[in-house]
């Protein structure tokens, strides 16, 4: 299981929030609206890897129906407690599970299972990753729906990376192809997800650059100056009008 380092780093300027500062919010809420439309009407829902519930709330707030219950699955106990406290006042939260997807043990099935950018942490090898693709789909009721939001191969998230971040089986193309080859109805919706980097490009200081490096590479230590310089070169190469395009793919799988 890959590690997520950043839950303890909650200062606004530090790594985890760095991505929210840079995100084009119009792009992100366009994605949120589509997710909400796909989920609307579902009575039983689970968010796999909810974190502290911020994306969960953005989606649940926009559902057309109120007669749902959304369970939460999150391996970090403190993050899950925060999510439950954050979501419960205005959203219909069901059970909360402190668990990874791999260790989740439940016979419950859902109308809709969704996950946002968590597949990178499911497994370290392709066989185990395939097992998780089967397991998460197994949580879906007959005629239910699985929604996986993740990055495509040509995302600038990968283009600017100095180090290999995740294996290729994490790419959206692999996931889509896996389900199609397994005989499932699988479709994809493609989005822009622009990230502002004009501040990095307009200064010789390296504070924001190195924090952004940490986020991109899922690191809890700062890069060397040489790595930071190479990172900056790649940002300059792929940026357009001071923005990178991380892109986002929503994979939609319908259970048989």
C-alpha cells in the first residue's frame, strides 16, 4: 500500500493545501457538478477514501435527492473523524469505516460507489491493483454505478514530474481498459483541470516551487536544488499562459 504523507501538514501554505490554491475552481466545480448528476437519485452511497470530507461535501450538497445515506471509508482515523464532524450537520452520513479498500470487509452493496483520486494508494503492484478494481466494483449493487475520478497518462501532473510517481496501471486508460476487457459497460468523461503556476514562474525564490514539488511527488521532504531546477524547467515547458493542465477523467462503470 502506498503512503499518503500529508495529513499532519495542515498549514495553509504547506503541501496538502498547495493544490487547492492553484486549482482553477471553475474547472473543479464543473467536475463536481457532473459527479453530483451521476450520483443523484442513489439511495445508498459510499465514498472510498473520503479524507476530511471536503470533496464529499461538495458533491453531496449538489445531489437532487435528500433520501440518501452516504457511508465513508478512510484509513486515517483522524481524517475520518474530521469528515464525520464536518459532513454530519448538513449531509446524510451513514456508517464510517476506518479501513483501506484492501482491508474493507463488508457484504453491503451500494447504488453508487465513488472515489476521487485515491487509486494511487490502493496497491504497489499490478496484480494487487487489479484485485482492488474487482473489489471496489463488488461493492456495487446490480444495475448500480461505480465512479472513479483519476488522472490520464498525458496529465501535466505526470509531465512535470522529475521522479516516477505512480506505476502506469494507475492511469485512467488502464482502469477503463481493464473494465471493458472484463465485459462491463465502461465510459469516460474528460475534463480540464488547470493549475496556476504563474507565481512560481515570476520569482527566483523557491519556497512555492519546492512545496509544489513535494505535492507532485507525494514526498514529505524537500527536493534538492538540482531537482527543483529541473522541475522548474518542466513547468516552463508544459505550462500555457501560466497554467498547467492536470486534466481529469471520470470513469463510469455500470454493474451487470
